[in-house]
C-alpha cells in the first residue's frame, strides 16, 4: 500500500500545536522571550491569535517587532526574574 505524500505545514506553530487551539482574546506571558524556546513560543502564540507580554534580561525589540508583524498585541518588560 502506497503512502500518500504529507503536505508541509505553513508554520512551526501549526506543526507543533493542535489546530483547535485558539488564543484569540487570551493574554500570554512569555519569559525568556528574546531567544530559543521563549522566542519560538512568542511566535506560536502570535500565530494562534494571542496577545503577549514578553520578558527577558536581553533586549526584546527584535522579537517584539516580529510578533507585531504577525498581528499580535505586544508589551515588553526587560528584567531578571532570577534576581
């Protein structure tokens, strides 16, 4: 039996999260948002319709611009949560 070809998802968020997940009207706090898993989470939340509060010790200007371009409302707080 031949396998049918799988179509590639259009974004990482669609590949990693269930399609039924809709964050429209939800506010999500993402720590460590300047890089790595935090940055990827911020992108996924934006693609799923959520608004964001991003925090990190590093500057957040770049990631904030990226998620705003995806249509998300964004606020940022630069701080050290470990202190």
